C-alpha cells in the first residue's frame, strides 16, 4: 500500500501500473530497492532487498519505520558554569554574546541524532564515538558534592565511571548575521572532533530568542552570577544555631559523665577536658569537677537567631508581624513567577510555530481557524501573566474576607451589582485552585437543574411517591416557584387530580410546607447576621415566595 501511494503521488496511475510490473521484474530490482528505501532512512540496501523478496513471495513485508512518538517543548534545569556557560559579565541571558550548553549522550542517542529528524552529520557522530567519557568542563564544587554523597551512601558509583560511557557534546549559540539578517546561530561541537560539527545553522525558532531563561533570586549587581541563594545568605545564622546546640550537647555530656579530679601520678599529665576525663589535682580524695549552674543563655541566643532569620526571609514565628511575612512572600513569589512567565511564553510561541491546526482543534475542542504562522505574528507575543496570592495559603484569610462581604458589602448592595456566584467561585478557588471550576456550576445551569429536579419531584408525587426532602444545599424559593407555576399553568388538570387523589393532595401539602420551612430557616440565618430581614432583591438572599393556597385548585377544600 505504501509503495502504491508513493507511486500515485509521484507519477499517477500510469506509474502505479509500472511499479506493479517492476515488482516482479528481475531487471528492475535495483530500482525497486531504491523505491523501498524511501520509506525509511534506517533501511540499508541488504534490508531493502529482503523486503523486496518478501513482497514478491508473501505479498507483505515488515521493516522498522521511525515515527514521532512525542513532540512537545521540554524544560530542563541547568547548573550555571557546569551545564551551561556564558560570559561572566552577562546580566540578562537574552543579551548574552554567546551561550554554550553541555549535553551528555549515550551511543544510541548519538546514532539516533544522526539518523533521525535532527540530521546530525554522520562523520561528526563517528568521530565523537571515539572519545567516550571525555569531559571538558569540570566543576570542583560538583565533584566535591558527589564525593560527599558517595561517602554518606547516597551514591553507589565510583567517580571515574559516572560518565565514562557517555559522550559530551556542546550546543553553542551566538548572535550573528546570516545572509544579511540578524539571527541566532546554533553550532553543535565536540572539542576532539576537529573541524567537524553536527549542525551549523540559524536557530529555527521563530521567536528569535535564546532557548534559555535565567532564574535568579536577587539582582544586586550586573552579573547573573552575583545572585545569592538562601543557603548562602543564612549560612552565618546556621553556624550560630549549630554552635549553641553543640554547647548544650557538650554540657549535657559533662553533666552526665563529669571530669574527675585526683592526685597526680608520676609521669601522668592530662591536659584535655571532656566527659569522663580524669585530670590531676592536689592530693586528696577523688571528686568530680564542679561546673557552674547552667542557664538559658544558649536557648535564648538560638531563639533570637531564629527570630532574626524568620524576619529576614519572611517566615511566621514568635514576634513576626504577619503583614511583613505577607510582603516578603509576595516579593518571593513574584520573583519566582516572572521567569516562569517568560518560559511559558516561549513554549506557547513554539506551540504556535510547530503545532498543526488539526492538533490544535483536538487539544482545545474548537474548530481551528486557518491562519498564516509567520515569525512576525509569533514575535508579537502573548500577554501571559502568572499570578499567585500568598494570602490564599491561609484559609482564615479567605473566610475573613467572606465574613466581611457577608456582613458589610451585601447589605449595601441595593442594586444587586455584586455577583454572589463569582464570590463563591473565588472562595472555593482559595481553598483549592481547582475546586472553583469543579464544584461551582454556572448560575443558569444551576437554576435549570433546580427546575428540572423539582419537576421530577412533582412527577413522583403524581405517581404517589414522596419526593426526597433535602434539608440543605438547594434553592428552596426557586423550587417553590416551580410548583406554583406548574399549578397555575395547568389548573384544570391538577384541580381534578387533587379532588380525586387525597394522597396526592397530602404529598403536595407536605412538600410545600417543607419548602416554606426551609425558606424561613434561611431567612433566620440571615437575620442572625444582619439583624434584619434582607430585601428580596438582595443578591444571593433569595427572598421568600408566598406559599400557594391549594384551595385555589380544589374549590376551597383543604
């Protein structure tokens, strides 16, 4: 089928008929082998010959065919000056003169890069395969950290075999002019490959940016490398806390097993103090060395150090103002989300460039509109914003806002300008980010659901069944109104039914009394908050509806 499809695309029905004849023509064997090799770059001449033989004898053949199993942007964390290198005075990666990224690959991955979509130069790959384990960037800090983890049992490999079977290649990006147009050139190199390279081309991304985003906690100088992390900033305080705890541990040891004093012996001189140590003293009985009574100075010093750290980093603690913590958290979250916004924007631009319109429709569920994807409209950018309010991490704050809205805002809303549905969705999202979308329905959808459910309850009463009396979580005023409208729209039918069916009359009476009772209870709860009965037009208050008189449908008989 694949052979026939290629023949139709390239030559039409006439070529298709010729291919059918060539398949069994010995003199056309080399031509058919060339046709078959068009299916896959992985097919060698010998494998294509086997496929041709199977087609002739079995009318079918199997052969490896590469396909894209997954295609999407990938985000990787890179360590500065280990996995990624740039000029030391760089203050913004998008303004860097050049950026080099290290990548460690296995032999299979290298061969895949040459045979797959990347199209790496095969001679370059063969040259790199001659240098396994060769590294050109050694970080003493990274090696010391790995040795430390190895000593504590975290790593079970030796330092010399961690990358001896891997191949190090470098992706070099630089801003240059290509054919008179400013662009970013990408070159993939290996220092031992001489003048060979895997790829040397303009970066194909239409957004025109380096594919790197710097995550820095602070900017106190022009260089990115001047940014400090929390471990570096609070290292002194950590040492102070450890020192105080060591003091208390040593004192506990000295108290449990004190230093002893005894008469000095000939040639025996002990100069070290510690738990259980015996030191020379004047002639007399053996006795312990008395220590001064301990106090809480060490504990107080540690507590003061912790309080200073909490105030500096913005963490709740004894004597720390919540307002200060909120400002610190807001600044930290903003600093963290800004680079994520840039990374997500780049991902959206890549999706815009590489995603087919049909796939966009499958993902979004909408019919994609045909549009031209050009570097110009991709560079236009997305107005992407990532926001997070740290106050949502405290549920008391959310409930405090709701209490203020319920107590002060809703009573002043005379024109029903507030949207209770939006407030409820906001509150549910404050409890859990996904709860607002999962639990809160659209107001029209919710109202229609109440109407349909109450009509089902009316149908149950017509058949002589008692509908469920749910004490909470329903719009009782709307349900009572549904029953009223049902009786008003069909007075003759229900009047005959009420007169002929005492059981139906009793069920309707019980249902209406239940709904009226629930409406009254809702009003009582509101009166407990406001001290007065709310206006029927107040949003979310659901003013009471007058109870229908069943006698209107039964000729006065109750």
